């Protein structure tokens, strides 16, 4: 491709709205352009890379035995209403009406659609198991679209769905696709970890996220420093290895704590360590009020709370709601003398506290010498806190450390959640109707592209892995006014094309500095420069990753490039 004919609108300055390197460089190098908040055009270079990522995904999904389909992005509301997600997806679901006032959604995902498709088209166990996948734009009305392709309102996704007669069959396919995902991200050259995760609004159990390690990642990975254990911080279980103090229980006492509302302020005022306080937070769990109690130095994990109750919606109660229920604001909540309408649950660490402090459910007052079970009753103890660095690893090997990650893939065992809701059944070996057991597997294709840039860049621009670069070789004619340079450049261009090399030919009448800067910014792995030694048959070969360069004769160039690209 001749660069003079290619749309590559590079920028000299970093766009003001771009915070992350991937966002900055993809805009600067002319790979993408924003149309609206969280909505992007993929320009020719961006589309070429996107296609290469798609091809890797297709090859590995086909290798895993999945079949590619194409399902509608426009989905009738009735399907989402049948599964309850028309309500639980909230404002993230893009909704619209047709001219007949019928409700539709733009596909955020396709569990409902694919389940209805299989329900209507497959009716026998003899067809099972099988997997379907597609690569398609998805739509989610993000409250704060940001970070370029990492959090958009329209994005490219590979979603796959498997259908089974037994859970053993689901387990087998889950492992096959799990390993396919590992190969996909390895082929993309990414440094990633597969971590235990929460299924969220998707439902189901036994789920893993594939996280690209990056300091700019929005997710925190908890991992062992001595084993391969890794989990999203939301799902990392905490080992209950607390020791109870031998101190004798003291008499309960109420004290004034003026202007002390946070756990640290109360601890400072009452002159005790943070871990001697009890933190109480009011939640609404599917509209039921639940008071969650943790140790003062721990943070409530609302995902664990949601999973404990198998709830659809968990949200913090407002301060007004809290006052109406217990008579006090956020800074003075505690589990003593709580209304019977409120259920009290506590993290395991709480039951080991002796002579602790907690809010008195009276503004500006706290209790001292609080002892669980003697002074208040807990409905149940559970693992309800976030794991912390230095905690024991759940697998018993080493301690926990944190890293940040960008989620690029997610695999779920859905079970019968969607098949039950949509009455999707088949006839089993006994001739009886049986509900489909399902798995679900997603990859953020455009998000993967951005993650690659986050891991592969330097001060000059993007440094594409050779299998993902928009072109393999960047051929640059330094001076289009020099006849010998033009002739040699044209000759090399045709030779490289004829030998199957994907080459971008910079034939623009621009200065050498402009061409070099654009080349470094775009990030093609190998740069061939036709310059002053053209009459001798020599060109300069530069390696984008290392920055090394060498003069090489044109008689050796093609063979050398073939070896590099193999």
C-alpha cells in the first residue's frame, strides 16, 4: 500500500481528552478517531490490526470446535424481560422503540438471543454438545466512557455459547475454551493472568477472567507470591486464621464521640488501634435491609455479600433510609439494639474481637467494650471482606500481593439460568424434556487491541508485535526527487509485494524527519530506508523494537526479511 494514498491522519500533539498511552497513541498514529463519547471510528491502520486480532480469535475458536454465526444486534425486549435482565441491567442497556412503539435493546450481549435460537432449532440430545460464536459490535451505555477503547459505549466483542446435556460435558468444553483463550492471548504477545472472577449480571458459577497486567488496569488482581493462585480482588477468599484475645470481657459502656465519624477518627478519639473497632454499613439486598459488620481495618466486599444472599441487586442504603431504620446516620451505626426488620451479618474476623468499639445508633455516640454474641446477635458469619496484601494465600502457599489488570476475556459456567427462563429444552436419551446446560465465553476484541498498545509502546510511539502490526515492513523513500531512490524504492516495493510481504510504502514528498517520526509512531516492526546509498544497492534496515539498524544489500534483503518474518 502506498502511503500517499492511505488515510493515516497522524497528530503531532497528544489529544487533551486522552489519559492512557493506548488512547493517546492510537489517536496520534491515526488508528482511530472519536465520533462521540465512547464511540470510535477505526481508520485503515486500526482496522488492519483489528482484523489480525479477529483472525487469531477465529483460528483458535475454530480449533476449539466452535461454529461461527451472526446474530442480530437489535433484540426484542421480550427476551430480556423473560430473563429479568431488562430491569437488572439498568441504564447500561441501550433501549429504543420502533415505529410501532415496541421495545428493543441494542445487544450488550447475546445470551437471550442464542438461547432462543437453539430452543427453536435444536430438539435432540444427539446434537449435543456444540458451541456457537460470533464477532460483533456490542453496546452498553457506560456512565463514564473513558480510556479510549478500554471503556466504550460501542465495542467489538467475540462472544461464544456452548450447550450441553450434562455438567461434565460443560466442564470439558469450559477447559477446551479456557485453553483456547490462553493461546489467543499468548499469540497476541500479552503478559496476562487467568484469575477467579465474579459472574456479575451474567449469572452462573465457576468463572475466570483473563487479565492483561498493566498499571492502568481498573481491576485489582490478588495473587500468591509462591504459587499460581490468582483472583479478582472481588472474589479472592480470605483465610479465617484470626486469634481471639485472652483479655477478660469488660462491661459495655456508651461514650460521646463528637465529630468522630470515620473509623480512623473514632479510633484516634478513643485511643485504640483501628482493628479494635467494628465497622457497620447498611445495605439494601433486593430491597431487604442488611447491616454488615466488619473489623475496623477491613472493607466490606459487596460482591461477596451479593453472592451470600444470591441476590440480584445489592446497593448501599442512603443516609436518610439508614436514619429511618436505625435512628442514626452513617458515622454512628452499630449492631446493638437493631430493629428486627434489619438482618445483621458479620465477617468472620468480628467474632474474634474482645472489648471492641462500635457505633451506638445514636449520632455522636459509640459503645466501648463490645463483645459479639454477648452484646448483639449475628444472623450469620461469612467471608464478607476484601482480601488485603499480606493475607495468607487461599491455597495455603505464600501470601497475597496485588497487581492491576485490564480484563480482556471472561469465561462462565452459566448452568440452566437462561434456558430455564426461556423454556429451552431438548429430548434426552429417555425421550423426556431436559433443560439445556450452558456455558458463555467472551473476549473484548477492540479492548485487546488497546491492551496490546498498553504493553507495547515506547516514547516514540507504538511497537507492534510482528503478527499484529498493520504492515510487516515500512519501506521509506527518503527523497522522491532523486531518480535512483525512486527507482530502487519502486523495485523493492514490487518485489516485496510479489513475495507476499505486507508492506507500507512511504512515497510522500515529505521531509525525512517527518517520515521517520511517523514510522516510529505507527510502530511497524521493520523499516527499510532507501537513501543516499541507493546507487550502490544498499538500504538501511531498522528494527523498531530494539532501535538497532544496519546497512544491507538489496540482494540479501528479501531473504533476511523472510527469516525475520517466519
